[in-house]
């Protein structure tokens, strides 16, 4: 790979870096070299992730090389100041201290929002010259656990606690093998392993991928992990993440302020406390009755009846304290200072002195209930987990920083909506199950009103300060949409030495940006509060999208400010017929809110693009589509922004955030005003949605801002720098007519001048759309077929082909009769596939469709059907006379020409699922996914159930190749059974 000298460091890059990439890498290296922090913005599509990885690892490799030279000098005793022979005590002491501190070489922690983004970053790393550096990715038990009993649990919290229980009781064989096999070459090999690779290695070695990955952290040069592992004190402690002398890279950091605030915030409901009281009472009854002695003897009961009694008293006092809070405004809630939370907990005797003991007791109760819930009807301790989180977060703020806590936090108490409101108690009990009984029913029937107590943090710098206090070497915040940088740096209260706002890597001719202020009917396009319900506006917006869809080739993305606005427009357009008009040009896909439907919707959209139909995807700013998906090339040729996605104006959290900024803003700290923050929050969501389209150097597309407010100077200044460059100094709304002409010309020129992409090899795979744990279809493992393991399968397949071809002949001409003169009936045929041998064989028909006579232009005109003469009396056993045969010429039965090459199922898991989704209907696809998920963690019964679904869905001749392709996804012990079933088809 080409080597470039950047900031004095040799960097190997896959190609000659562009100027924007060189500038970016220079800033990264300066931060690492000087031990300072940086805030770097580089638009999506400029190779940001690749530049980030190459520059940071190049600097790290240089440091390692320097350390190696120091080691050599130390062994020779050449280092000044360390006199004495190489084996002296001073020399040995220097080695010991150096080794303990990793010789002063920092480690890199690369964090992003989701595991799908981390997987993409690791894929980029594999392309570089640094792919041999030691790396590891940290994931949750939900993603990495392979214990069948744990994986049956519903929800990440239950799986986590069941895992802890198994490890504590030493009943997990996978975890027990980690210590003996942690140095296995497959685990510590040179290849970079993402979550999926770790699971495969764990299954092969029969070790726990979750605990094995933790063993790799100590020796890793770079560790990949989600944000919350770093910023959430609970997660940081649980994962034992050491941040001293580390380089922390926070990619996709445009949401870092919200993440810092949310990681320090917590909520408790009256219903949570009531259910916790019920759970404690239930456990006390079990203890008192002696039923606990009849359960499995290995569950931990490291608590006594006295402990439970004390905990129940504290919870009752907490419930009483919450009930006593007066909510003056039941609709909007009432706000109190942060000290209110400590007073509430203090009334129930939760203090700094005893909180650690109580949290430990709650954790033990959770593990006890997990075991007990398998043998009796009882909850699994979810309320105890909520209470534990509350105490951990609230008391994580030490007493010596209370002044800052009071300034940064607020307590907001709201009225909790009754589960039984508007319906009878029995109906509520039937609908809510265990939520509708006991203490909650009593509370709702009394004069006391259930409440929600929110402990909200409004200062993201509070969480960032905790990160900086861990003695990290450098923190680098980077994203495609960070601007404006000064308010971000002020809010995070982070000392920044390097900052950068990169231009885009594409030329002016590759992007078309316009503000559309009026629709085709000259109706103003403005999605503000007073106009969004205007039928004329909604109709004009639909007409605009219709006209644009006629011009834009392939994929068109349309982003709405909110789900209610999206639904309102869809309903109106369907009623008016506009929806049908747009659908006639391109099929329309709506962003689903449920995770289950999301994957299939995205697959259908990508398939429509591949089928050259084009497609319109309507989504919402801040949704999954706007934040994490790649619509490169044909998948997204234009994006329409229909309005500014402001946060809900009357939302209590929004109101309090604006008040916090106004109260703490000074000329020195450069904080935004409340209104500026409110505007910026909307514009950042727009910038993120716009970034879905231009994804690489040779991409092109159009950006249409369909709201006249985008022309305001305050809005323009908050757009990304590269977009501002396309709008000019004084952007104005353009009339719709000229835009249509310019847009048509833009795409005409782009298609003529730009290199058109081939079919993309790496379409956004299923696992990048949403979290893996929520996608049952992503559970298909890609297993390499072992040599020789499919002998039975091959034999069965060849036999089936022979039977299928038994009635076909390859050549025929009248000369065949002459060559057959004197041939005895029943004698050996000279050629198994000639005409005369077929007449002599025991087949019911002879197929001429495979004839390859070069002189004939026609094919498959006739088929001869043979018919035996039947006799009312059976022939005698000794009779050697051969029955006469009749031959009948019949019209050819049309059939697909037999290809010389049997069609095969796609090798890639994602491609396999895409092709299957295009062949079967939605119900069949869901049944297939459900059966496959149950088979992964199930028994022989689940295998039989999977076979039943496969034979029902894929047994048709046109889908037989997909049935054959399913073999590689089966467990080894089931493959022979599968082969036998296949041979019988």
C-alpha cells in the first residue's frame, strides 16, 4: 500500500489520500502525539473512518517500534541513567515497571453508537495495512452468549442475570473452558474478528465468546465497543474498562451530548416501587413456608428473612414519600431541584453509607428470582434491577460534587397514567396480567395518584468530565455533522487543542442543492405549527414529491419531521389519489416503527432498486433510516427534506433544557441560548438525514430542502459547511418550474459524465439495519462445508439428475434407423442416450427437447409417448414373447430448458435471505425465520419443525436450489438426515 508521511509519521493508506483525508489524518496524529483532545468534522463519504483508523494505528505502530528499540538498548545496558550490567537489579526493575505499564504505549478504544457501525469500522480495518494489529470487539451477553439455557431468556437484562447466576454457581461449561483455551490460535490468530466471528470461534472451541473477548482486551492494540460501555459508569464498571493512558475515539459523535445526559439520568415509577414490594413479600412468604428448600439447591440465597424485612420497610417508606409529593400541574408535571431526589431516598433510609450493601442485596434477589421463576409463577426481578439502577446512578455523584449536581440535574415529577383508566378492573387485569393486581390496584383505587419521578441531567459536560478524570491520554470526537463546533465544545466542557471542519470530497457538479419554497401549484411549502394541518400545503407537498419522482432515477428518500406528520400526509395522499400516482412511477416504502418489520422493508426496497424499478422510501428524521443506513449510488439518488424536525416544544425535558442553558450561559463559556439550541437540534437531524445520499468519491445526488424556512440566515449557518457552499452566500427559494428543468439536466449530465457503479457487492447487509439481538433472521450462521462431508448429498443429487434425464436424447436423425438395422430388441444399446436405446428402455416417454442438431433451428417440437398393449389375462411366466409397443406423437409439453449448469443458492447469508425473500410471500418468510431461530437454540424437535417448514416452502421445483442451499446452515448431526430426505424428493 502507498506510504505517506503525515505529521512526521509514515502512514500506509490503501490509496493515495485526498487532501481532505490528509488534513484529517494530520489533526488525528497531532492529538495523539501531544496528548490533547480534538473535535473533527468530515462529511460522510470522505473516508473518515478509514483515515481515523490508519492515522491512529500508524502513530501507535511508530510508538511500538520506538519502544522495541528502547527494549533492545535496555537488554544491552546502553540506556543512560540505568547503569550496571544487563542483568543487574536496576535493569530488571526497569523491565518489570515497563511491562506493568505496557511500556507507556497507549491503547486505542474505538467507540461508536451501534454494533453495526462497529462492524463496518472493522471491515474497513481489514482493508488496511494494519489488519495484523491485535484487535477485539466487546459486545453484550445477548449478542455473544452461546449457552442454550441463557439464550432462551427474554430480554438482555434477564440473559445477563442468568449468565451471572450460571457463572457464580459454576454450571456454565463454556465459561469454564475459557481459561484453558484462551491462548488457542483460532482465538488469538491474526484475523480481525467481529461479533459474528467471535460467536463462530466460540462455537467451534466450545468456549464462551463473551468472556473470551474480555481475555483478549489486555493484549489488544485497539478495542471496539459501543458508547455506553465508556460513558455509562455502570457499564464501564461491569466491563472492567481501564481508561488510564488510552486514546478514546468517539465516532458518529453527533449525538454525544444526548448520550452523556441520558447515561446520567434515571426514572422510577410508583408502579415499579409497588411491584418491588410485591416481589419482596412473595419471596418472604416462600421463605416462611419453607418452599425454598424444595427448589434446586444451587441457587444463591445469600440473604436472610431479616434482610428482606428491612428492604420491604425501606420500599414502603419510599412509596409513602413518593405519594406525599404534590404535583401542582397534573398535565405537565412539577419540577423540583436535584436535592429532592436525595431527600426522597433519605426518607426511606437510602444513603451513601448503605447504598452499596442494598445494591448487592438487590442483585442477589434478582438471581434468586431467576431460578425461582422457572419453578413457580413469579416475576424475574425486573423491578429490583430498576431500583438498583436508580441507586447506582443517583449515588454515583459523590457528596463532594453536590454543588455541580444541583446545577446540572433537575427532578421532574409527572402523574403516571393509570393502567385501569377508562375500563373496569377485571378488564385491566386481563389486559395487563400481573400488572393489574395487588398493591397497584389498591393504589389506583385510593385517593393517592401514582407518579413518575425523573432524575434528569442537562449538562453533558458532567458525564464527559467523569471520562476525562480517568486519566485518558486523548479524546477525539468525530462525525459528519458536528457543526457548529464552538457550542459543542462549550457544552461538553472539554479542553480541545485541535478542531477541523472538512469540505466534502466530491465536486460541485456531483451535488445539486436547492431550497424549494413553493410547490407546482405555487402554494408555499412550510411545515410550521400553523401550516402543517393545511390541506393545500399537504397536497402541494405531495405534488412536489410526485414531480421529483418522475425525474430522479432509482432511489428517492423523503424525510419528514415526525411520525404524526408522515402519517397525516400518507392518509391525505391516499384519499386524494396522489399516493397511487407516485406508486405508479416508483413503489413506496414507509419506515416501520417495529424492529421486526424493519429488516424485511429494507430488503424489499433494495430489491426494487436492483430490479431497476426505482423506489421511494419515506422516513422520519432521527429515525433508524436517517441515522445509520447507507444509500450509496443507485440506492439514493436524491433526498427530500419536508420540514425542520424541532423537538416537541411543550415537552418537559425540552423546556427544562432550554431553561438550563439560559440560566448557565455566560459570555465566557460560549453556551448556546435556549432558542439557539432548539434550532440547532433540528438542523443537526437534517444534516444527518442529508448525509445518507453522498457516500463516496464517485457518488452523486440531489438534495431538495422543501421548506421555505431553510432560506433564513440562522438556518443556513447551522447546515454542514459543504452544503452551505452549494447554497451560496444568500440562498433564496427557487421557483418550481426552473428546478424541474435543472434537476433533469443534472441527472442527464451525471449519468453521461460520472462512472456508473456496478452491482454493489456489499449491499447494506441485514445485520447493519438494526441490532442483531432483535433480528431473528440474522441468526443464520455461515459455516464452511468441510471437504468430504457432503458425499451422501452429492450422490443423492447425481442420482436425482440421472432419473430426471432418463427419458432425454441428445441427438436424433433418420440415419439412426439405418444404424439400428439388425439390432435385437433387448440387446445392449451402443449409446445410452440415443433414440433406439430409448425405444428399448423402460421409460414412458422420450424427450426430444435436449437435441443439439446444429442443422435444425427448431427445438422441442415433438415428444413420443410409449404405451404398452394391455391384455385382460396376465402373460404366462414362461412365455418369452415380448409385448408389442405402440408409439404416439404428441404435442410438446412446454418446459424450461435444462441448463448445463445447475442453479445454485447464493453463498452469502445476506444474499441468500434477499433471494429467498423475493421468492416466497411474507407469511412464508416469517415462518421460515421463526423456525430457523428456534432451530438455532433448540433440540431435535425444532429440527423436525424446520424440515416441515422447508419442505412446505421450498420443495417446489423452481425453489429446489434454495432448499439444497439450506444444507450449509444446518448442524453437522442433521445433515445426513437432510440428505436422505432430499434424495426422496
